[in-house]
C-alpha cells in the first residue's frame, strides 16, 4: 500500500514539474514578444526550466525506473493540461480583438 502512495506522489510531482516547465514556456513566449532582448530572455528561461526539471526528475527517481516513469507520465499529462488551459485563454482573447480597415 505504501508503494502505491509513493507512485501516486511521484505522478503528482511529475504533473507539477510539467506545469512549471510548459507554463513557463508559455509565459516565456508571451513575454519574449515585448522584450528588448528576446534571445537572451528565451535562453535564460530555457536553461532555468531544464535545470529545474532535470533536478526534479533526479530527486524523484532515487535510482528506481518505476518512480521515474510515473513522474514522466505526470509530466506528459501536464503538457496536455497546459495546452488545454492556454488554448481556452487564447480563444477568449481572440474574440475581443477587432481589426479596423
């Protein structure tokens, strides 16, 4: 029973890492458009997000591929969650935009 709880916790932490990574990617793209140095902004964001996720996976795994697999499954699920929530936000923004000719 204890092992199942640990796997569920690893799955939840994987979702959290995914939300941080893909949510950070979405925010980076939004902010890079208005940034004065977008290349530097994107590079720093990429390095920070990758380092955070790799450290998270390293500490989650603890030498067990099963724990790493559960975290990776959560990470992938988080990708679809972020896509879903950012699409709904973008569609509401598009409705407000009007073009003048």
